[in-house]
C-alpha cells in the first residue's frame, strides 16, 4: 500500500512539473503578434507544425521573427512565424524561440506591442521590406559602413516621400513616418498626445512640441513631434546602441 502511494505521489509530482513547464512556456508570449528571438543555429522553419513537413527557411541564433500564434501537435508545441525573408508563414518548434522583449524589458506592454508592430509593418529584415514596399516611389540603398573584419556591417536604407526605414545587417534599426497614412501600430499622423499616453504610458519627457520614450536602458527611443495644434506631426523609432 505504501509502495503504491509512493508511485502515485511521484506521478502526481511529475504531472505538476509538466503543468508548470507548460504554463511557463505559454506565459513566454503573452499576446500575438510578438517578437521572438531564436536560441539555436540552423533552426528549421517548416511548412506545417510537424517534424516531417517541408523546410521553408532557417533561423540562426539571435535572429528575430514575428510570432503569430501557437499550436500543439502530437504533444509538441509549435509557433507560427512570418518568414523573415519571404512571403507567407511557417512553423518553428517552441524550444527554439523566446520572447525578444523579456522580463528585463524596461517598457510597458503597450510599448512592447508597438515595437512588434513597427517591425512587422516595416519588415523585420531588408529582404522582408523589399516585399512589403514596392514601386517606383520606393528606393533601397545599400552601404557597407565598416570594412573592419571584427565589426563589418551593412546598412540598407529604404526611402519614400512619406516614410523611411534603416536596416543594419538583417535587423530593423530605425523607422520614421513623415506624413501620410503609415502607422506606428495604432498611432498615426494627426493623433493627439492623450491617445499615445493611453497606449504607451507616461513618456520619458514631454513638451508642447514633442513626446519622447526612452527604453532598453536608453539605447532605443520613440519620438512623436507635435504640430502647432498639438497633434502628431512626425513619428520616429531608433535604436542607438552599439552594433
């Protein structure tokens, strides 16, 4: 009887551990879409959420991806992601993706969601941007900024009369909306400061001409310039940390 009780307690303990691990995994991505970061090299993005499905692309360690949702298939959790360099979506095994904005992120959930939307709408990589922004009124310029072997990087600049974006290697590094209908998440030209504060929380600094949000220990910033009526005139996001 005691032996059976011990076995039962062990099984219950295992079930509790499994439930806790599963709960922790779900809590990793609170909402979708979300920014994910890859934890391995040559990680497969598959057409369907199973190990036998066709491989569409691969991610390497620290590569970013837009995570759209999750599904459990055959007892294994998968995340649906946008293909970072192509059209469509695929599936990545959950153990290889973690939230890009982790528990140490020094911004609000609204700010985290906005940054995800900016990366999604402007293209998480320059290749993705080329698929999103086409036509004669869009121009892509590529510059090799450094020839140093230890610090070699390429800058791609996308320009349009209404907006612009900059990509360093395969990461969106900055974006600006100067006029027109292009949004930063749910924020657009012509909005009032109250709407921005409701979405993002209290700004780092505020004046009659400007709202500024600093985060990532000050290495990143969001800036909203205001016109003489106190409404959003231009919007800018920039990462200013070291490459």
